[in-house]
C-alpha cells in the first residue's frame, strides 16, 4: 500500500489523513521512496530535505493524535518548491553557480503559508538558471528529464516541479511563471499548472527575474489539487507592494458546489492557430473545444492582434528587468565571489563571468543594450507601448467572451539538445504563454490528450484579471468531460 500512496492526488491524501487511514509519516515516506527509486533518472531535485521532512511528518502525526493539528488546507501533504523561491535554512540556488551555496535567512511568504497550512517540504526543484529558459537545460547543474520520455525535455523553467509531480515524486509543487514557466512544463509533463493574476500571490522571497511579469503558482495532477494549493498561497502581503488587497475567493467551494459551466463564452484567438502549430496539438484542442460546446459553452473566434509582437516585446522587457535585477550578484554581499582578484572591478567581472551561465549572460547583455541611452526609446519604451496595446486587445476580447482557449505550446515536448544551441528557436516556444504575463491575466494549462507517440498535450485557458475561481470551475468541468487516459510513465 505504501508504494501506491505516492500515486494519489492531494485531495485523496487529505481524505486519507482526515479519516485516519494513513499517517503523515507513511505518506511522506512513500514519496521519499518514489524519489529514491526514480529521481536518478528524472533528476527533478536540486536539494532533498529527507530528514527534516520526516521530522516534520512525525511532528504533524503527534499533533494529529493529540487533536491539536488545526485545519490547514495541506495538513500532512508533501510539497516541492522551485529553487528560486527562498527557504529559510534550506539552500536556494536558482539553479545557478552564483548562488550554489546560498542558504537564505528567511522564508518566502508562500513558503510560510504552506507551512502554516500543514505542508511538508520535501525538497527544492531544478529549473532553468534564474528561470531563464523553456527546457530546464539551462540549469547550471544538470537537465531534468521528461517522465513520459526520458530523452525529451520536461519544459521550463519550472521543469523540476512539473516532472516531480508527473512522476509521482510529490503530489503538488510550486513554480514561478514569467513568460510561461509554469504552464509550458505543465503541458509538457501532462499535469495542471496555473499562473495566477499578477498580484494574486505574494512575490516576497521569489528571486526576481522580471519583476513586472513574475508570479508564483501551483502545479498538480488535477484542477482540484491546483485549487487547493492556490487557496493556500493566494492573498495580499504587506511585504510585497504589488500584491493586491482583494479578498481571495473560495476556490474549493466553487468546485465542490459542482456549478455547471453552461453559458460561459469561450473565445478562440485566431492568431493561436497559425502554421507553427503542431497538427496533433491542433486536433486535440479542436476536440476539446467540441467538448466545451457539449457542456453548453458557446465557442466563438476572437482576435488578439498584437500576438504577432508578443515574443519580441517579452524578450525586450524581461531581459531589461533581469539585467537590472541581476546586478546584485556581484560577489560582495552573498553568493559566489571569485578568488584572488586584486581590485574591485576585476572581482566584479570575474565573479559574474564565473557565476552566470550562457543564457543569463545573454539576457543581461540584451537587457543592458535595450536600456542604454540611444536605444531605450527604440526598444524598451516601445515595448512598453506594445504591452499596453496587447493588454487592450485582451480587455476588448473579454468584453465579448469569458475565457480564451487554445494550445499551451506550439510543439510537443522536444528532444534534449534539440533547441539548446538556438536561442531564437527556444524563445519561439513561448508564443502562446508570454501574452498572459504581459497582460497580467491568469492562465492555466491542463492535459487535453496524448499524441500518437504518447507525449502529453496541454490546453491553455486564459481569463480576465482575478477570475481564478471561474477559470478553475471551467477547467474542472472540462477535465471531467475529457477524462484523459494517461499512457504509462517512462519510470
Ligand atoms: N521561457 C521564458 C523565458 O525564458 C519564460 C521563463 C519563465 O516564465 N520564467 O524567459
């Protein structure tokens, strides 16, 4: 039985703990066993917290036995978090050499919320360095493998979190999404991932990549599990002035009530179905749209004309903000410091040359360029204007429809090394995801089928600002209607 516990959803595990059918220790051990058995192939974890997880589990079991455990939403549930979210006393590397030995003195707000809700931290997951990438190949340490085909990438940048959930190493995880980094790996790994509205979840303790785009969000095996995780982490935070003081809806009761979705209007942006889209993905999305019609949701074509410029806009704004955010890694306060340098300038130079990987350096250079005098107006300022136009496109579309539905990615999970040496090819994989970050709206990716080769296909639903409850309701209904059958994992 213990070996099967790791296959259960958060919802099912909660029932087992509440009913006294399994102890937190048994559950935690089941996931640790699974990690022991398969993580040498998946490589989802950068740091495992085996001992402290078991100690925490034992403590929760004692509290449960004494009836003083409180009623945390995640009581006894093992969780993994992406290694760009700081954890007090637990190494947080951002998958970068420059932070290889960094042990934060404080917890991110989301980590504190998970703990308050009774979650057990299992470990920190691999990602692209500082979240820059779409395949987890940009980790300074090692790439993570796709649990459905070990020769393929799990997506990125939250590839470790997505692969860990898909491979039953944890029932749920947190990631961060600046341009698709929760949704794209969720799509590639056949699970559910949600990027909340900008401001819905505190970014305090999320190591900044592009501050106006970054958002933390949940990954899980089902829409319900993602709703539980979002419920636990959402809300305003005095430590993050961009978090929004708007009450958090009750996502779970929204799903528990089983309200139907009849009459909710679906818009399909015509720009999302261009020639770049893989045929199998297109067919799978079309079939899902028919299911939505069957649920009583009218489907109409809409247009987001600025989609064409989204990648260029994103790859100006994100590197610009990154170049400024990453200025703090200079070897002075924390992180790697190059040894034996004689003056300050060579210390800065060598520290950063040794500490950052290729893609991070590329972004810092692009960002510095687009912000520099003489180029600022032509690039950064202009990108900001296009961003406003794109946001307006969305506001227009949402006057006519409740949601936008389409593919999460233009292609199926690609092979390791396939795009690694061609940054532009890699950037183009973000075409359907960056728009939600630029507009600040929520986006969710969920499985909508598997290809002939047995690879997962992700469907994306985008909603107006702060409409997470309605978004989860639609996704939940579609999940039931689709009833996607999963082939066997590769591990
Ligand atoms: N793939 C995108 C990038 O490399 C998005 C990354 C992210 O969302 N963190 O910038």
